[in-house]
């Protein structure tokens, strides 16, 4: 070996080691996100839900399915018409941002409403806060079992008084 060859070896080793660290870091971040999204797999399927908001109550159906390579969960809402409003549909994406260690939920409804939420998981509860201008409040999604979950919140003014949303969903 020539002296120049010996100088290139440490450089090559450093490059290889740096590449291995980057790949390992990316792999760990992806596996963290993958394991988090696995915790929400109980949602996959169709659910029948009842909700109460102040003095209004009703029922709706929501369906969850894996999408985008299994890194996201797509949620479809179907609210039937009521005496207060026409039928409403909604589409949301739920995912886990492993870089920032938080859950994301964003979507829109056929009545023009849209919002995004970020949150943290604590055991079987996901605590979300609204993040778009003009929206505020928190909602807690709680897994009661593989066949039941609840949503409590947000609280907001309606007809001059504060109301809190309460949802109970059962898997069909």
C-alpha cells in the first residue's frame, strides 16, 4: 500500500459509518411511526356512532382504512340528514409524525368545515388540539375496547352557550 491509500481508508470508513448511522436513524424513526400506527389498527373497519352536542344528538357511520402504504389511516364520515341539516360527509387522514413525536389528524367536510389537529397518545387515549386559525379546543379519543371508542370535546359556543361534543362509537 502507498501512503496515500492509508489516508483514504479512514475517510472511507467514516463515510460508511456515517451512512450506517443515517440509515439506522431513519429506520428507527420509521419503525417508531410504524409501531405507533399499529396501536390505532383497532379502528380499521366500520363503526356506528352516537353523538351529543349541547341539546342536539344524532347518529352517524364512520369507516377507517389503511392508506398510503399503511403509514396513514383514512377516515370517512357519513352523517344522515336531520331536521337541522342535510346529510354531511367528511374525509380525514390520521397519521403519526415520528420526527416530532405527535399524531396528526386533518380533513374536510361536505358542509365546508375543515380542520387539523395534532396530539399525543397516553396509553389508550389520543389527546388532540386544533391547530388552524379560527379553531380551538381539545378532543380526547379514548379506546375503550377493540369494539368501542369515545370522543370527548371540543367545547365551543353554540347559540350563546358553551357545548361539548360527546361521541360513542361501536364497531359493527
